[in-house]
């Protein structure tokens, strides 16, 4: 059985959380991820998938669930470092246009900061 390692850190913005995943995100490994992403104090989440070689339908479902939760709570959500194999799945399932994706965590953080600066006060 494969493992999924999840490392949580605070982003450049104090209200941004970065979840760095290493390992496959599958039905067998998604429960720890689901617990990590459902913490009530999480507001703006960047999922660093650069260490994720593949995901299955269960992994995709839990990512979509996290994105939907962010939409309901009006917080930001983004994927960073998505490999080609995962990009193909996102494209095939037509969710690639819904989920904000960035090449790096830094790019996602910059986007979060730019959007916060542009938001009406």
C-alpha cells in the first residue's frame, strides 16, 4: 500500500495555508488528506501537487470537495505543480477550467495577493 505524505505550512500571506502532498492521491490515501483539508481554520488553500505522481477518481473527488468548500466559505483555492498525468485527468473530466492551477506555489501566492489587493474594500 502506498502512502501520502502531507506537510502543512503557512504561506507568505498569514491567512494562506500550503498543503504539500507527496505520493499518490487515491481512494486508499485520501482520508488523511480529507482530514487535513477540512480543518475549520483553513481559509485560503494552495495544494502543492508537485510530489503527486497520479490521482484516481477518489482523489479527484476529494480535491473537488475541497474546492467546493472554499467556494462556499468564500476563500481562495488553487493547485500548484500539477504533473502532466494529473493534468490529463483534470482535462478529461472537464474540471481543469474550474480549478485554478499555477506552475508553482509562489505563482499561486502571488495570484492570491494580487486578488486581495484588487478586491473592493
